[in-house]
C-alpha cells in the first residue's frame, strides 16, 4: 500500500521502519514528527501486522510490506520478531529500492530489533541509524547478557535471585533482561543480534535525556563508539495519543475530573504484559485494601485465557466500584498530566516510565519482561522516584507500596525528586539544553549524509 498524496521528487527524505508493536510504534512516530518539523520528508515502511491508519498522518507517505505472520498464526513476541526478520527481508529490500529510485534518501532509521536491515542498507550504500526505544542503562544491560550468561547467572538454579550482580550495579540477578517464550535460545539470539547489528550502524538515537543517565554515557560510548543522540523525551515534542492501537476510553478523564488533587493511583501494565487470573485477583485485593481511589486499565488480553474481567468475583467488582474505575485503555499522557493523579503503578516499560517522569508522577514498579526489569531497578534504587514490587504481585506488598507512595514521607520525597527531574526535562528541551543541542546535531548529521548517498 502506498499513500503518496501530492508528494513530488523531494530530496531531503528519510525512511523510517518501526517494529510493529505499540511500545515501538509510538516513539518511532514521535521521532518522525520531530524530524518532519525540522524540514525532512518522511516515508514510513510498515508491516501489514498492526499497520497504522495513514489518514492520521497526512504529512507522511506510507508503504506497507508483507510480513507472513497471518500464515504463521503465532502470538509469542520473541518468535514474531524472529519471523519478521526472516519474512521481511525481500519485501523491505524491494520497497527500499523503489523509494531510492523515486527519491534521494538520506538514510533509513530502523528500530534496533530490525536486525535484518543492516545488511540490506549496506548492500545499497545507505546509512542505517538505529532507534533504541529503551533507555541507555537498559541497553547496556542487554549488551551485557552474554556476560551474564557466561557467569552462570541465567543457568544456575541455586543462585540467590536477589543477589547483586557485581559486574553491573545496581542490578540484581532477577533484574537481568528476560522474555517469556517457548525457546530461551531465541531470546539470547535476538539480544545478541540486536547488539551486534547495532554496532554496525551509522548512528544511534535514544528517547532519553543525558541528565538522567549521565553516569552510563561513558560506558555506552566505549561499547558503541558511534555518533549517539539523546534527544528525548520525544513525547514532550509530540503526543503519542494518535499512535495508539487500542481505543482510548475518554470517560476516564471525566471520572478523574471528579476526584481530589493527587488522590488517585493510576494503574496500567502496558500493551503486551500478561498475567493469570490469580495474579489479577492479587492486584484487585491490593488496590481495594489500600482504600485509595484508583483508575485501573485492564487491557483485553491482559489476563491469560480471559476476554476481560470475567474472572474477578462479584464481591471484588463491587468493592472496586466504590472507589475505583476500570477501563480497557486510557489516554495515558492526559491521565498522567491530570491534577487528580498522585501515583502511577506501571509495568515499567520505558515509554510509560519516561511519561511519568515528564509529568512528575512517582511510581510503583512491576516488571514482566525485557528492559522492564532494569527500568524498575533504576527507578527505585538509582533515581529513587518509585517503589519496586520485589515479590511480584502479592496483595500485602501491593497495599503496603501504595500506602508508602501515597501517604508516607517516603512517597513525598520521591515526588520531590521526580519533580526535579521534570524541571530538568524542561531545561534540556529549551534552546541550549542537552536534548535541544543533541537534536541540532542529529539534524546536521543526517544532512551531512547527503553527499555520501548521492
């Protein structure tokens, strides 16, 4: 599918290739908007899987490629990434060839998980820039997974999972990036390929700001000696609301309008996390027992083997209705910026974590897979702007964490720290700020690629 509109032969064109999952689509489209606002023309190559609505982005051109996923019928995210990198090689190559024939293309900006794109870009002498949708500390944890594996941290069942990793403070063994999948080797291969192919890229972009991750920047430059641009938070340039793959329930805002300032806990576990019915009940009891108002997002598909909330007993639903509000999906940036929100219980995905920092909302952190383990550890132990649930999903720990965050001095101190970070974000995005300057350098870098690709 091509949506060319009135586009003519335009010379300053960039091709972007997002991974087709919600947490990857949003930052890539935000980046596309940022670059478009700086005068670049944008072409987006996208799989048929989760293909966005082009009418929401009339300023971009869209090019759909086949992905072969419908024929495979898989739902495992790790396996999907593996299949995409196999199935999309020729469709991506053919689409890129057409675009390079029609336009002068500066470069392709690909999600780091599109590891197949490096060889294709090299074959046509096109610079490939990688967008890593995690933060720097989590990326470095990914890069260290082979070390963790060699040390036996992932294979020794007798190790204390709460023990610290000496080679990578402040992580504990249980914080090592992992994915739930039928084949653990696929995870290691995916991570190793991501790291190795990123090292071959022309440049690296992060949706973060240097003031937050200053201690890890020298480590990054040593392991990945390439031009690196920290130009985040993207969402402070452009909202992610239009990139949502799920329908947002705007009634959640009306409900929040009726609540007291900073009285509500917002609960959302993202677009991919899942749990069983028993864990859902633990979450419900923890929320109800806290006796605090809460807005709870229960995404269809969150509960394994369940359509939505039918596994919750009626007595729990009655208790929830007294002080809580359940929706299937919410306009998260609007929710977090609402005066009624006092805390955010998150799955610790980087987009959600950064959105919470942007709005000065302290967090309770769960983690399910991937970078979420590292993110939650940094939130609790390094930046000290949230509480990590160390036991998983257990009602007493949940209730205790809510009370600590919302009622106790500990929570007030977290709020003060995260408000300081929020102020630093405002500074870094203004002229002369670190992200502003990094974006200027990125624009100059991309423009400099013109001569090498003519």
